[in-house]
């Protein structure tokens, strides 16, 4: 992968990861694999820093998704958990 393709891939991932949610049609593992692929090709320190921020954002999303599953919600916007005893 050349430098320009890596740059385009990083830009794309930055846009996508800022807009995905825990209930996205593609699982977070798909995006983690995409970031890992780009990370392996990132050769410039600035690219590595951006990829590291993508990894941190995914970790945050994964933690949020895990917390929502533990609460019994699916992470959909506006999804409310039914009060117990209803």
C-alpha cells in the first residue's frame, strides 16, 4: 500500500468511526480489523498517531457497547429500557 492510499484509508476511517454506533450494521470487530490493516501500513509518525487515536475511539465504542449490553439495551438512539415491574 502506498503512502497516498494509507492517507486516504485513515481519512475514511476517521470519518466513519466518528459516526458509527454500537448498533451499526457492521460489527465493531470489522472496523478494528480495518484499523489494524491500516496500522500495519502507517509509516509516518503522524499517521501512526492518527491510527492510535482511531484505536482509542474504537476501544471507547467497544466499552460503551459492552456497558449497553450489560444494561440490556441495544444502543439504539432513543432506546429506553422498560422500568422493572411494568
